[in-house]
C-alpha cells in the first residue's frame, strides 16, 4: 500500500488519482470513477468530487493508496 501525504484538509478523489499517477488524465479519472472501478474505504465510489481525508484508503485496479498527513 502506497502512502500519499497531503497538507490540506482533503483532496478530491479525481485529483488524488491524478496526483498519485494512478491515471494519466482528468478524463481518465472521471471515467474510472463513473464506471465504479474505484473503492474508498472498501466501498465503490462513483462521486469524483468525493472528499478524501487523512486515514482514508483508496483502491483502483492493483493500486492501493492510504492518505496520511504531511
């Protein structure tokens, strides 16, 4: 599991996927989220603007991310 450090209160799900290089573009992030290919804390999430906070875990394909504070 890769740890992603943020120094803000939250990061939006689509931005997180781009920041972590899990997807190449914002359009790709929008697509994989809308298609139900992303899990947040073990549940499928289709809201690309979902606020991801410290302690949340995001899974996409074989990539697992844990959000930590910077």
